[in-house]
């Protein structure tokens, strides 16, 4: 094994998913020939994954991220107090990141507070499965009551996952937030109560997919129920 | 979720610089170069700091009984 005083500089960025594709590919080529870095990756990837799981990236209301980063830009170009302003702006970015998902727009379907939106979900290919969801805004969050019927019992090792879906969502470029998971027993029914920080203006459609167990936060499974967008 | 609490607690135990760099890294779509720009630090410093922050997080998790 070659002398290895310091790990490859991109090791943490690789584990935290912060490399662009070319950097990631270059790092993977390095890994093939570097036993020490492979050991480092094996040792640290658990912590990186736990961080990702415990603090998943949240959805920020449209425009807020842009406004915040614009403020960072302005602060960064300031003169004497630039550094302090920049640090304050960085703190603001982190606050946006951590709490942005809880903010719910006051316009759109919930312009008059307390209004209730009802969505009907049906199987995309037709069939007996259906669900009705009643969505209320309570203290800036969405409270969802959903009744599911006619859905096949989920096979062992899988779970149904409920989503708020935005425009243009695809497997490759997801634009959705999970609202929770559930299981269906032999009677094909489920009664759910879910709470979500999703912004219904940005994610106006609800859907259900069948996902493998295992904690992967992304959608990979088939759509089993979809709704029309909330009016 | 106990694991999530342990991670949050472990994050709180890190130095502010380590915590900050990890927080910036897990904001989706922030690449290393952008983080360096945001912090006004050389790219190499950000990379090294992120590595040491991950090491510190792993240690803090182990101290809390989480096998990371």
C-alpha cells in the first residue's frame, strides 16, 4: 500500500454527494487504485448516510432560495462589513434549508385560511384501487386524512408511500416530497392520517407508489394511485 | 426516530465550523465550489474541513451509541 498521509481531497464531497459527475468519476477511478481511500470510504459512509437520513434535504418554497442566495451575493460584494454580512447570510441559508420546508404559502388553495381541499386518487392504468384525501392547513402544515380502498396488500419487503408531487416530476429529476408510508392488509383498505410541510401550490398533486423497504428516500417504485392537481 | 435524535445531538456537539460545513453540504444542489464561495474560503480548505467534520461526526455518533 502506498504511503497515504492524507485522503484524496474529494473523499468527503463524494460521500456527501457534493461532487459534479466528472469529479465523482475521477474520484471513483482513484478509489480503484487506492486501498487507503477505500477503507476511509467504508469507515465514513455510514456517518454520511445517517446525516442524509436524519436531515433529508427539504423543499424550499419557490423563490425563497433564489432570494436568499441573491442576498448572499449582495453581502459578498459588500466592502468592510462584507464578511459579517456574508456569515449572516450563510446562517440564513442554513435556516432556510432546515425550516424552509415548513413554510406554506398563504396564497393559492389556502388563500383563505382553514379551507379544505379534497383530492380523489385513482390507479393510473385503471382498476379497482382508489383513495380520497382531505387536506387541511393547520398551523402552517398540511393535515391529510386519506381513505384507501381496493389496493392490493403490499408484498413482504415493500411499503406504500404517499407523495405530494410537483409539475414535471420524473424518476430522473424528482419534484416531489414524501408524506409518509403505509401498509395495506387483506381487505385492501387503509385509513391514514398524515402531516406534511409540503407547499400545495408547488406540489399540487398527490400520488401513491409501491416502494422497497430499506430507507431509500427517493421514489423508485411504480405509481399505484394518482390524483388531479388541487384546484 | 431515535437515530435522528442522535444525529442531531451529535451535530450539536461539533465545533461550529464543522457543523456549518456539514449543514451546507447537505443542502441539496450545493456543490463544493459553491460552498467555498459562500464561506469565502479556498476550495481546498472546504474539502479538508468537510473530511474532518465527517470524522468528528462519526466519533460523536459512536459516543452516542450509534454504530455509524
